């Protein structure tokens, strides 16, 4: 800047010289030329100044941006949400865009959001999760006005007077010879006078002669029911005069053999109270009305219900990797299972009808059956879920299975199977 100002003063000085000085001989043209030069000089100087100011401004902006980013990076985290009571939190990353997941302990059902994402405003998406005890009384298992008391993975019935049994299904007067002293359990023998004054007496079928010449009912239940190998009734035995009767728990029907109990299929026999929107699922000893929901839209991934028990993924936006990685289909399956079944036992088979890849992989994604279940491949196109430890009922087991389809090690698609195993209270 210095030389330019000097030049400017020089030029001004030249202009102010008296006409009598040595410079007097400078022509008007020469002065005009000098002025033009000074003007040019000033213009170029002005341009250079503007350019340098612009550069400076740019640098300042870059610097500002970096400082803001660094500050933001440091602050762009959410406060780690606490795990729900009777459940766990999976994942610890709290930066914006990261997700944490929640699962409940066995016997508890998650309400709220299963997955939450740290949003730009540093709050978590969705709703805080909570784990609620699965209502084992939902199927109203207590008969004859019994009151159901819900427990973790089980229930118990408080029976009104006159009723007994685990589901209040048995009238008290019938149980285990409670009416043993009743007069109908002892009878007079049938006697006939024989030759030479002899007298022959006998008892009716189901009675035997006791001391004092009285026919007493045989208590078949007491004699045979207590030992497993001599059991005469699958469930409970009731002694009656001259015979015995087997009774079944509520929700079961005594078969023609008068011994075994078969589940009543309330769904097939239209004995359910499910609404039109619900699907009736037959259980051993009861039924359930269900209405599975598709996952809510998340990260450009949406699902539509293609049948009451199936969700299919809608087409993904071109650039959404999260959507492309999500399962193509989610299907819901319900399996009734008697208590204490021998193991190992195949519970569920997975395969795909639209198999186009060269290999399938199977995995258990989650649920409350871990430690009791495993997946294995049964052939190239089929996988099996195997029960490895006996399950004691009543219990509800939930398991989420994933089948991934590959072609030359490239993932073609995933299918998720959501399986609920309803373990009955009894071994039938
Ligand atoms: Ca009897
Ligand atoms: Ca049933």
C-alpha cells in the first residue's frame, strides 16, 4: 500500500506545482496520461483489496465451520436411556444416528419401543419401553367361577366352594372318594340259599365282600391311579359306586376310551369369541385371539400386511441401505405344545418357496427361549428349530428366527419368523 500512496502524493504534488517551476514545460497531455496511470493503479489496488478481503472471509468461514463441527461432535450424543424393569438394554452407543434395543425377561412382554435411535435434537426416538408381565389369565383358564391369579409364566386358580382341581373343573363331592362313607358305596350282598342249608352270597361288579358280610365298593382310583404304570386315567380319577370315572381338565374332552383327554379345538368348532380382525389360535386346553402387527415404519422401511399372519416389505427407496438390509417378509407362527415333552424335538421348520440363491443361513435373533432352543440345517433348503431342554407349562415362549438367502456369498434377502410356543399346563 505504501508505494501507491507515495505515487499518489507525487502525482498530486506535480499538479500543484506553480507554472513558473521547471515542471512548467509538462504538457496537458502528459498530465492526463499520468492521471490515467494513477487511476489504473487505484483500480487494480481496489480489486486486489477486495480479493484479499474475500479470501480472508472464506478462511474465516472455514474456521468457523470446523469449530462448530468439533463442538457439535462432542455434544451430539443422547443420554443413555435406562433399561426397563424386568428387561435389558442392548447397545451402548449414544451418538446421533445410533440405536439401542430393549428386550424383556421371560414371562414379560415389551410395550413401547423395541428400538430407539438418538436423533439430531439429542432425544431418543419412539417411546420409553416397559416390560409387563404376560397375562397368563388372558384365556380365562379357571372354570366354574374360579378366580385366576396371574404369575410369571404361570397362573393359579382360586376355586369357589364345592369345586377343586387346578382349573376348578372338578366338583368336590366326586373327588378321590370324598363320598366314600356314603351309603351307595356299601351294599348288601346278593345271597341265595343252597342245598343242605348253605347260603351263598356275592357282590355286584365293582364291589367286594368285607368283614361283616357287607359289599364295599372297590376304590379303583386309590388302587391304580397313583402309580404311573398302572394309571387308569390320563388326568384325574373319580371313584364312583361300583366303578370309577376319568375327568378331564377344562378345555379337554374325554375320549371314547373313557381314559384319555383330547383338547377341544375351539377355533375349528367355532367356540371362540375372537373378533373379525383377530385370528383364533387353538391351544391345548384353551385358545387365544391374536392380531399380530407389522413393524412400524423405520429408516425408510415399511411393511404391509399381506395376510393376517404375514407382513411383506414395501419397495425400498433407491438409496436406502437400511431398508435393503431389512427382512423381506415377517411371518407369525403359533405352536401349542404339551408340557414336559421329551427332547431333542423339532418344533419348527423353515424353508423358502422362492429360493433363488445357492445357500441359506439360519439364526435365532431373540426371544425368551434362548438356552432351550437351537437352530440347525436339515438340508440345503431347510432349517429346523430344535427344543433342547424340556419345557414345563403353563408357559409362553417367544422366539424370533431369521433365514438369510445368499447367492455367491451376496445377501439376496432375509425372512423373519416370529414363533410363539404355548406350553400347556399338562403333558397332553
Ligand atoms: Ca369304585
Ligand atoms: Ca383348545
